[in-house]
C-alpha cells in the first residue's frame, strides 16, 4: 500500500497558474519579471561582494545586511524557474516533488529573511542603547552564531511541511493559483483532512513572522525611548538616521505580507488577478527594493560597491 502510494506521488504532476486574464501579455510580462529578477539578484550580489571585499564593512550592521541579501537571492532564485518557465514557454506542469522542494525553499528563505530583519533591529538597539560596548557585544563569532541559528531555525520549522504533505492522498485535479508553489496552495489539493497541516502552518507563521514582527516593534519602542533620552537634537537625529534603511526594509517586507493576509480573509471573492498580484508584490518587491534602499541611504555600501567597480577597471 505504501509502495503504491509513493509510486502514485512520483507520477503526480501539479499545474501552475500564470497571471489570470493576462495570458496574451506574457511576452511583455516576461521582460518585466526578468528585469525584476536581474535587479534583485545583481543588486543583492553586489552588496554581498562589497561587504566581503571591504574590511571596513566587516561590522555587524553590514554583515547582517549581507545575510539579508543572501536570503533575498534565495527567494528570487527559488521562484525563477517556474515563473519564467510559464512566461517564456507556457510550461505550467511541475512534478510533485519538485513543487514540494520549491515550496520548502521559498518558505525557508522567507523565514530566514524575517529572522535577519529581527537580528538587524537588535543590532540597531545595541548600537544606540550601549554604543561603547557595541563592538564587544556583537563580535564576529556571535554574529556568525546568530546567522547559523536563524538558518537552523528556519530549516527545522519548514522541514515538516513537505514531509506531511507527501503523506496525503491527492485528487486528479491539482491546479495551483500561483506560478510557484506555496504551502497555502498545496494544502487545498489533498483528498483528505488537512487540519493538521493548516494548524502547523499557522503555528509556524505565528512562531516566526508573528513573533519576529512583535520583537522588532519592541526593539523600536526601546530605541525610541533611548533616543528621546539623548540631550541634543543633533544626537537624536544622528541616532535615528542609522535606523532609516532598516525601517524601510521592515516596511517593504511586512506591509505586503499584511496586505496578502488581509486580501485572503477580507476579499476572498476578489478577482484571482488581484490575489496573484498581491502575492507577487509580497515575494518580488523586497528583493528588488532593499538593495536599492541600502545603496542610496548607506554611504559605506555606496563606497564599497564603487570600490568593487574601480578594482575591476584596474584589472581590465
């Protein structure tokens, strides 16, 4: 019985959906999405390379930023094959295990991104609350340990999702509502009770994104309390300016996520196009905007990227 079930799952295919109502525009949309992917992957790769190459950027703030770039490249690369496959070749079919793998990597990197944003808020809090001990508290070994902890937590929490989904029987119609595989979509497919999967999914969301966002809010309440205690106006402004890029990154990440959540609950009968666009904004916008935000608002990153290109010119 178990062998037959595994064999049927091996033969099972899932069909992805493009952008409803805009199938005739896939040629133009492919240019837009490919440009978006290119900006996201190149922009984040430049930040990683700049941080690695410039010893002046080997500080906690920039090391965490490099981790954020890793997660955003991971999210982008995880979605790239199926999204561009649909837009370029109308390749909507994906085998079940491939779909589970894509789901795992998208959710794992998204969870890691949330964890890194929390670590960055802690970094800003320490820098403002206790600047004299900032370097002593956030040492390179401790930063590496935090990064490994975030990665391990994300992998551990997301690993049960594909395992549990693989244990369920599936119907003949396996069509997803996006051009990539998400857990919220996949739990609609089985011909069995998915209450356990739904409860586990909700628990993971609350334990990661919910808890992370709450702790980020607490960090900024403490930061604001500390800043208000600074005597000079110039000092207060300088302290807050160090948080601007991170605040933008948090808003870019969490606002679309909240929008998607509200749409799924308050606008269930809205056009499929609206749901698809909202989900795309949530997954596509942060990897594109964050390297732009940090490149514009953070001078050391600008200088690090400029140094990269000047070194390449000298080599040529």
